């Protein structure tokens, strides 16, 4: 599973379009999941072993990410789609940069 969503890599003018969950770490006593998404030029570049162009780190509560006592990868991707991409000048959350991403 991966996400397709063109996102310009800051300061480069290039866009990564293929986003893959590459690292997940769970701290069950603290009820926290940390995840990393790496972005590649496209799926072919990832499959060819090319280096990622960008990386985003996420931190979520485990609530809603577990099914039958196991972490759900689709639920983590869903949380990434909903995660705000920062805050505006008034401190309000900005929409997720992955809100319009499609599954691939």
C-alpha cells in the first residue's frame, strides 16, 4: 500500500508523487505510534531502489489505529491523510497535505 499525491519538495521545484510508509514505532504503554512516510519521484523510482526525495514524520495516539490488538497499516495511512500540515498565523490547523491522496 502507498499513497499517490504530488507534493513539491521544499526548495527544489521537484515533486514526489509516490508516498510509502517506511517506519512505524509503537509505544503501547504511552499509547503512541510514530510513523515515517518517504516520498519518491514515482512508483518506478521506488521499485528501482532510488533514494527518497522527502520524508514526513507523524505521531498519533494508538486509539483507532489498532484492530484486534494489532496495528492497522490502512488505519495509519488514514491518520496520515487526516493529520494537519501545521498551523496558520492564527494557530488554526492547516489541512493535511495528503487529504487528496489516492491509494495505490
